[in-house]
């Protein structure tokens, strides 16, 4: 650890922090943190920011996404609400994480995500619901359907399960 910048316990910073070297946070930060080196979030620290660094170690509280090129380590007492991405991720006993975890190198993971997202999109197709024209077909009051070229896209009708005969009464009795 060559150049270490320390944000002390009584310090509150709002804004973006960018730079080279290592950063140790013991106070409060709101904004974004992008550091080329290591970021250490101490015991009493509160960080409301997305943190990007080579390596991230968390002992305090973070509300934001953590992205560590080499890895992210959540130690005992760490509380993270956000997504964690890194080549390797370590979560110690006593650490709390509420969010998604993504391991591996960023480029490989993004390609895999793109492929996975493309497959379901290719299988699904938009269903078109026939439009109903307000004019009557032969003057008998029944509406007629629009031609195929005038169809509009829309969601399919909802599926409502049908109850068997007497099931509604049985449900009422149970709820009393």
C-alpha cells in the first residue's frame, strides 16, 4: 500500500471520489468512488455510493454496488445493500449482503449475459389481439372484427382459474 488516503471517522463527503492509490474510509461518503488501488471500508463507516476499485474490503455499511477487478471481500460486521461484482468474492460469517453476486471477469460475464438474454427473446413473440370495430357488421348490433392489417399488439387476456362447484362456499367456511 503505497499512497493511502484516509477519510476519518468524523468526516462526511458528498460527491465523486476518483484517483490512483489506495483509499481507507472510516467516515461517511455519498456519491461515487472510483479508485485504481484498494478500497477499505472500516468498521464505523457508512458509504452510500457505487464503489469501483482493484480490490475492495468491507467491514462497515455500504448502500450501493461494489465492483472489484481482483475481488471483493465482506468481513465480519459488513452490511451491503447492492450488487457485488468481482473476479473473486469472499463473504465471511457475520457479514450481511442483500443484492446480486456476480463472479468472474467482467467481459466474460457480460458476453454470457448477452447470450442468455438473446435466447429467450428469440423464442417469444408478441401476440396480437384482434381489434374490434365500433360499427356493426350487418346492422344486427354485433360488432365485427377488424381486418388482419388493422390488428393491434397487446397483452393476452388474464388467466383466471375456475373454481369447482361448491368450492367457493367451502372457502368461505374455512375463513370464518
